[in-house]
């Protein structure tokens, strides 16, 4: 696998080795030893999640105030634009974001460590999104930052308004999220 560093050092794009021929392809989507050797991270994943969403659905920007989750995410059907925002107080990159195109075609993964808000928007007709987490989902600790917060100024590659859940429509502004 190839590990690509981003402008925020703790966010990593993982490019797996893919072996393909006329029959299709094979790839190792996760190997704990290889992940540890290539990234220098020793993490334990405790939960796998799978979502399916229609075009223009935006989920996020989610985080947990307790039981913060690191996430290894990938798209196995369609294409998404995935975003992580550094919400770690005192971090030199606090309030900065990074985005990555993840698709069934490019097979890239995005490592989002604990301490980041996370979200994605579906660019294809539909998308199936998988993610491994380092802690369990805790709805009582989940929070949401507005996807279009002007302080963050995320450049989402969509025209118009995305389709949002009620929770995401009611997200807090970045400045209010930690008050």
C-alpha cells in the first residue's frame, strides 16, 4: 500500500495495492500489520459501518465529544467527496480541513483520526460508504458542525443545496460547536 500525506499531517490517504486482470481485481482492504508498518499507527478498530446514500446527500460534519472515533473510510460503490476538519484545541491545524475523492474506481481510503469532524457528499447516482472506527458509536456524545459554515469555508464539489438529515440541518456553527 501507498500512504499519501496531506497538508494536515495526521490525515492520510491510503492507496491499496490492487491486482487486476480480465476477471476483475483483488485487493487487501485492511491488514493490521501492514497498516501499522506503513503509517506508524497502532490502532484497534472496534466497529464497522456501511451506509448507502443517493446523489447529493451530504452526511456530516459529525464528531463525538466523548468516545472520539478514528475512522478508516472508503467508498465501494460510486463516488464521494470526503472531508475531515481538525477540531483538536491547541492543534496547529485547528479549524483547517482536508478533502479527498473516494470511489469504487480509485479504491482510495482516508484515515481520519480521533479529534476530527467528518462528513461526505455523494457525487455519483448513489454510493456505498464503509468505515472502520476505533471507538463505538455513542449517539449521546455525537455533535454536528454545519456543512457550510463560513469560518471553515469548505469547498464542496456540488451545485446548489445538498440533501441533509434534520440533524445535519441543525448543526452548529464552528464557533459555537465548542462553547
